[in-house]
C-alpha cells in the first residue's frame, strides 16, 4: 500500500513539473511573438508580401526575422509549428485536475457547507463547465460581436466573474480558484486547437497547391492568438493562488 502511495506521489510530482515547464514554454513563446509584432518595421528590399522585419542579437548571434501578413510566395522547406507547448500544458493540467480534484474530490473539490453534492455531480460540473465555457466564448467570437472586440472582451470578463461566483458556491476555495484558471486555460488551448492551427493549415495547403491564400484565415488566427495573450497573466495568477 505504501509503495502505491509513493508511486502516486511521484506520478503527481512528475505531471506537475511537466505542467510548469510546458506552461513556461507556452507563455514565453506567446509573449515573444507579441513583442516581435510590436518591433517589426518595414525596410527596403523586403520580399514581396512582407509586412516588416526585425534584427535581434542574443546569445552571441544575430537573428533576422521577416513577417508575412498572409503568406510568402512559396512554401518554405521547413516550417515550425508552435502548438505543442499549448497542448502539453493543457493535457498535463487536465491530468492534474483529475488526479487531485477528481480522485480526491471529497477532500479537495467539494465543500459540503456550500453545496450538498455527490462526488460524481461535482466531477460533472468540473468537466462540463470547461466545455460549456469554450462553446460560449467561441459562439461570441463567431457572432456579430467579432466586429466589436472591446465589447466582446468585456462580456468575456463578465462571464469569468460569474464563473468565479458559481465555482465559489460549490467548490472549496482552492478548487474554485483553480477551476477558474482551468476554465480560462481551456479557452486558450481550444483557440489553438480549433481555430489557430486549422486556419494556418488552410493557408499552408493553399501554398502547397499553388493557390493564393485568403488573408481572412490569418486574421482569425491572429485575433484568437491576441485573446490568448490577454488571458495569459490572469491564468498564471489564478494557478499561483493555490
């Protein structure tokens, strides 16, 4: 029995550090590209379709970056996709959520002084709320609200406040804060998986087929990526609150 308990502790420890490391990589990449966008400047002699370029020096070397608003004239031989940091952060976080708050739900998840729920009811609320949150956010982004970004983000903030209140009526204080972080992080990773990557793949496939890519796909991906950047620090604060 002791060996199984020790093994479980080591497994939780390993998943927790995987979550921390991949989150650092995801956040770092997100902040870097936002900063890079702000530093890009047009220059003479840039390739056709280029939006701007930036020279950087780091670690004893010089880096030259060029951004295309839609796509380059031809598909490069090697293309790096920035997605696995997001996927592994969410997967490891979901694993931690299940290991700590679902398996140990009667201790860490539910507070009988706030709501009388069975463990399975708590788990359904825990998992279901993350899915519903993404669907509601995605619906707003695809509605007429997409033309009013400030209003959209205000509504998202109101939703987060309501979710914080709702979680606090059901879960323990620690679980409520962590679930609000998971709620927000699920929106971010779903943005990458369901919107950013698919739209970028369409552009890549158009290039491979010799078609001119439609700029709208890149714009959609950029909007969702910017939303993710706005949500990054709130998620970090919520996770560290534990």
